[in-house]
C-alpha cells in the first residue's frame, strides 16, 4: 500500500517535468539545460538583453513559490460556526504556507480573489519569509560592497531594499494565487501609489500582460487630509487581472438612480418607461439619407456628414409602432424610443468608482462600528466595495471567493450580503495571519488577542445582522465557517525519513504521529494530501468498536485506530469508497497488511487505499 505524502507539491519539479515533455533533450535527471533549451527555442528565447522587471532577491522569491513544505491545517470545530453544514472556511496562518497547502484541493476552483495587502507605506507589517535576506546579504548582492568590502554608495532603506522586500513578499503569493483561479476567474488587488507601479509589473509577469483588465481608481475619502504635505491623495487603486481574458466574462452592474432617471413615459405608452435615443448614425449611408417630416410639418435632415440609422422602410415601421418621438411639442428632432423593458443587461463598469458607488473608508469605519462599538479595527474596507467587485467579477451561485489578506473579513461580509439578496450559495475562504493586537489598543482592551479573533467575530455579527434583515428569505443562508489553523506536520520526522533510522531506533518509536494530534487532524491532513475540498460533510461512526470517518459521502473513508479488526476492513471495502486510509500501525504484521490490500482488490477494486 502507498503512503500518504503529507508534503505540498514541488511546483518547480513539476515545471521541469512539463518542459521535459516538450523538450526531452533539454532536461536530464530533473535538471534543465538552459543553453540547450535556448538553442531549441531559437530566436524566441533571450539571453542577455530584454525588457524585464527585477530586484535583489527576485530569484529567491520565484523559487519559494515552488518549494514544498511539510505543514497541515488543524480543524477547530469549537471556534467555528455551523461546522457540520457550512461550506465557508476561515484559515489562520501565514498565507504563503496556506496557499501552498491549498494548491491541490482548490487548483483552478476559485472564481474571484480579492486581497488588500500591506501598502508598504513604511508603517506596514511585511511578512518575514524564510527567503528574505539579511542586510549584509542584500548589500553584497546589490553591489553596495565591492570585492574589497568597501562601500560604493550609501544604502538607505528607501534605496532599493524598501521596495525589494515588498516585491519579494508579494510575488510568490501571486504565483500561487494564479494557480487557484478558474479559467474564467479574476483577481482584484487593492494598493495605493506607494507600490502600484511595482505591483503592475509583477502582475504583468505573473498573470500575463494580455490578461490585464483594468486599474480601477476608487475614491476612498472625500476632501483634503491635514496630514498631507503636498497633494492630498483621496484615491486607492484596484488592479484587476483575469486568469484568461478570453474566458472571463465581465459582470454588468445594475442601473443606478442616475441611469434610471433618464427613463420616463410622458405619452403613457403601454410598453412602459422609455428614453429618447439619437436617430442619426456616425457614418454616412446614401440609402439612409432622406427627409423626415414631423407631425407639425417641420422637415429634418441628418446632421452634416451623417445619415439616419434606419432606411425609409424601417423608419416607416418604427413610426407606425409609435417608436419615434418628436418631443412634447411635436416639432423637435426625431428620436427613437428605447423601452426599459427591452434593454438587456446592465451597465458596463467604469474605472472611476466614487464614494456613492462603492462607499469610502469613512463609511467603512461606520459599518465596522455598528458591529463593534469598541472600534476594534482601524482600517477596514467597506463591504460595498467588495460587493461591487463580486458583481464585476460575475461571481455566480456556488462560485468560490478567496481573500488571503482577510483583515477584518470584509470579503466574507460582502459574500454573505450578496447571497442574502439573490439566494446564492457563493462560498468564501478567508486567510489571515494571527497578528497580535498590541497592548493598549481598543481591540486588546475589548479582549481580542489577535486580528483573527476580530475577523471571526465580524463574520458572526455580520451574519446575524444579515439573517435578521433577510427574515424568511434568509432561510438556508450560509453564515457559518469552519476554522482551520496552520500547524507543523502531523507526522514525526521518522515518517518522512524512515530509511535513516535503525531498527532499534524504530522500535523505540511509539508512533510516527505526533502525540497531540487527533483523528480530525489526521483526517484533514489526508484531505489536503489527496486534494479534496475542506468543506465537505463528515460523519463519524463506530463499527465493531472502532471509529470510522466518512467524508463527503464516500470520497474518503478513514480509520486511524490501532489493530483494526477484519470486520471493519470488510465493511469499509463493502461500501466501495473512492479512497480509504488506515494507520500503518493499524495492522500487526506485513501479511495482515497484504491481506487488507487483497480484500480491497477483490471487493472494492476501484478504491485507492493508503496508509499513514
């Protein structure tokens, strides 16, 4: 029987394998011969001169995206809401590691990603990734020191490293995020002027310049700020990139009051509201150049260098159908009546989003204060902003939304609100580092240990508010979430390197599973390793005195008890699950293990069986 890996995929090795399929001669023993590959590609490859965006530490940042890790997500039902029924996830931990763990389970399954990362203003917390360089290493790589150790120029925090650290932080996260998007998926990234230039170049490289959708400029506040020494910024940027611009279909926005105000019905037309539309065309056509006579006898010709949009025959049909108007006086220029009931779709989004359209930071604080009178979070985004992004992204029923810089969980709030309004079943995954609430802050005074505690409580309170406002319509609305926490592997070191231990050492090992890990920990570790969704239904039952877990109706059946009886093996095989997993120590001998394999081979030949 095969063992579970309990290690994230080595994306770098997988990329090399893909190259080997295309250029077998350029890859030997997993190593890529760059020179030979360039020769095979000919003029399509560059060696020395080309336009590119780089910084000190970029190679390490790229390598980090593909480097495997041995970590897991531990379930916390006691901190969750509606654990047994919810399809939403709240994950606590460094988002780089979490994104790696999600690669198998959610590859190509996320319709929309929204993130609000650190803006690198000089006061932000930047993730301390393992590949970040020391000051000395940075100085050496960037040429600050020569071969004799002499300084060539003064290197301040703003002289390169300030941006480089931020670029190295965001790059691997975006690489991993791209893998999770559906073919018609889209990512939105909030940023301000500090790093928008660098972020645009990184996104062009990660997602492809051709997949750039827009730079949405959002009016985050109104009026000048007293803390500005030059021009007061009242906007933020939201960069939008599609996974594939050819596959993504933009969502049209509902018509607002300003658009609706153009539709009236002054002549009580039984077809309802209408607006007057220009009857002239921008291009000239001789067949559409004719005189139109109004009911009062006034004659009209098309404007200079133009013609009418319809020929005389079609005009006569429109006139007979009361689709031509000459204004209230009857002698105005001819216009075509466009009925609201016949106008398809909504409004195409624009790149300038005002406070009226998507709220601003001030209203975001009011929204947060309505949920938390203690004022526990200083910089929330308004849920209306993310709500608009959900509409533009065309996130439909059952689609999945990810936010891996979750903060106060605004994205979860927006998803629940949209579901309440249209009866959708959209799901969310929130990821947040449990940053400690500093002593003396309002959050700490209110009893919140870290930002994750605030985020989870916001989802609870926002969910209760939305349910209360929805009334009977809110029945079945999912306002719950499963809490999972990033942790080191469930397995002891011996599990990964058993060949390095002697038989005497192995005999002293009581178990290859860490002592503090539960059946649920092992189950979710197997879900990650097998690439299964983390939000499926789970049941637990006792068979012949042993605990058996069934996940998502038979996607996985597991028994982690010691010395499992034949009756349990036969029963599990009888159910023919897609996958089955046992502890290696669940069998007293190798022959017994072989017997289990034979039972499944006979009774459930399509079941994949593994041990831990």
